[in-house]
C-alpha cells in the first residue's frame, strides 16, 4: 500500500476529520486525526507498520510505542521485523516489581520510540524520560504523521531526531488531489494551523 493509498484509507474509515476539535494540548484544530480507528483494519495496520519501519531508517535494538494509540503500531513492527519491544506504563505499578518500563532490555540498548502523530512532541518526550532513566539510548522517534506544529523542533532540543511517514501538508495535498477535500478547506486548514516544517 502506497502512502497515498494509506492516507485515502484513513480518510475513508473516518480517521481524518474536518471541523473544530480541541487537541490534548488545548489547541483548537480544524482537523482531527483519530488514528486509533486503524486497529480495526488489519491490512491498514500492517501497512502502517511497514511505512513506519521504512521511515525510521535508524538502527535500534528495541522499539517502544507511546501509549496507547501507537502500541498496536509498535506491535505490528515488532512482529513483522523481529524487533524486540518494550512497553511504557502510563502510571507506575504500585505492586509487584513496580516497573514503569515492561519487557526485556539491557543497559545501552538503542530504543526507537514509535508514535501515531506529533503535534507538540510532549507524548514522545514523556516516553523518552523513563526509557532514558533505565539507561536505554533514545535518540530517534518515528511517527505516521507530523502535524508540523513545532513538535519536531521541540524533541530535537531534547536530543531526539524525528522521522515521519508523511506531514499534515502531505495529507491535505493527497486529499485534494483525489477530490476528497476542497482546495479552499485545505488552504484554510494549513493557514489556521500555521504549518511549519
């Protein structure tokens, strides 16, 4: 499945919506990307894993999906490419081992962070902190869609290089090309979000 086909499939299943939405960051956005919907489409999920692996193009010993949307993406990559996976808990266990990072790993293993999309980069950074606390090397993150709203710059300041399958501008261009979105709405969306690379 090409990137264009992937974007069109995401649009068809309602994972790309236009309107007025409040994001996790509190920002109001004219576009909402609900990539959780992809978990119900095995072929699409497989294609996402393939594109993330190709886009990452970074050596790694482990991968870690940002909870929760990226966990299925990381799992697909782990199985398809035989890359061990670790999981970050959102909250530290208060019983048993009390771990926040689950799985088998060694000091200085290189860990690639996998995320569905990036806006400010806060979710990626929240995942990098406990991984680095376990003495893992975390220098790369891969996302399906870069919303081009400063996240790439923000994580770079913390020593993380971003790899993206596509940008929000790419998504808008593809939808206009295939007459799924009016050029006016695409332009208004890009202008309202003040997209930056």
